[in-house]
């Protein structure tokens, strides 16, 4: 979903709604943390305070 957004901000609520296994905001935060750890450059996924997440591609 972050890639499909093309660099625009994706809210936590949108990420939660898209993935049925995501129960709450904490689950999204954990998934984003794991994604950052798996990427060669963790800074590719940015947190936009009070808005959500963005991936710089």
C-alpha cells in the first residue's frame, strides 16, 4: 500500500483497514518497524507525525 501511494502519506487507519490481520495502530507500528529492519536503508520509510507513513521511492 505504501508503494502504491507513490510517496504520499498513508494513514495508520488506512493501513489497518487494508490488512485484516492488523488489529490496531500498535500492530501497524510493529509492521513498519519490521519493514524498516528488512530494507537496506531504513530511512526509506518515513514517519509523518500525526498523519501516517510515507515511503520514498
